[in-house]
């Protein structure tokens, strides 16, 4: 019986050995200064582009303005002049309403506010302030707002008999004048002063 044949040993002993681990490659250090310079350059480039865009926008606006026709420029001037004229007319109407309402209303400003808010322009066909229209509106307003009506005519205080007779008949008038002055009733003051002077002007 033949003898079993043993396998021959491998000729390369390293073929069965584990591989030798390799050393990891260390990353190269980052150049932070170069990175900062790159961002600075990009920032300057963006700034230059923004400035160029702004300059281009200004040039475009100048070109558009120069391209306007003479008619467009005249239209703009006319519109501005009309706005100024309308404002001046409104002020004139308000002043006339206040002048015509003074003495008839407790506060003439109430009449101005009411009439200017009514929507009427109070102008005649020639564009002038229409006093007749204002008068009609004021009369109608007083009918509707009678508590706005100022007291009409001079108010002469009645004599007070309890105060007794006054020599010469002038002391009571003086008191009445002072009372009217304290109340701001100048019509009564004027009327009392005239009545006080009337006896002195009569022929003796």
C-alpha cells in the first residue's frame, strides 16, 4: 500500500501573512490668509458691480428724462400750475365764507368747515368767488343749525329798580358799560355810550 503524500510547503511564506496597515495621510493645513484674501476680492468685485449698476440706472433715468417730448414737459408744468391755482381758490373761498359768517355765527369757523365740506365750490361761471351762493348757503345753514346763530342786535340791559336812583342818571349806565365790556358785548357798550352822550348833546 503506497504511503500518503504530504503537501509541499508554500514557496512564498508571505502569501499567508496579513497585510501591513498603511499610515493615514495627514490633511494639508488650510491657508486661512489666502481664504480671507479670496473673500475680500469677491467683496470688492460685488461692490464694483453694484456701483456700476447704480451708475447705469442714473444714466438710464437721464436718458429717459431727455427723451420726454416737449408736450409732456408742458403737461407736467400745467398740472402743477392747476394744483396751485386750485389751492389758492380754496383759500379765497374759505376766507370769504368766514368774512360773511362773522357776526352771524357764534364761531365763523363752524360755517367755513360746514360749507367747504359740502362739496360746493362757490364759484361763478368766470371762476370767481360767488358771494350770492355763499349767502344762500349761510342762510340755509343757520336755519338748520340755529344753535350756531349769534345773538343779533345790541342787547341793552334793563334797569334794576332795586338799586335806587342814581344822581345825574349816569352811574347806572357806567355799571352797565362795565358789565357789557366784561362780557365782550361791544355793541351794547357802544349803544350805552351813545345814550349817555345824548343828553349832553341836546341844546339847553
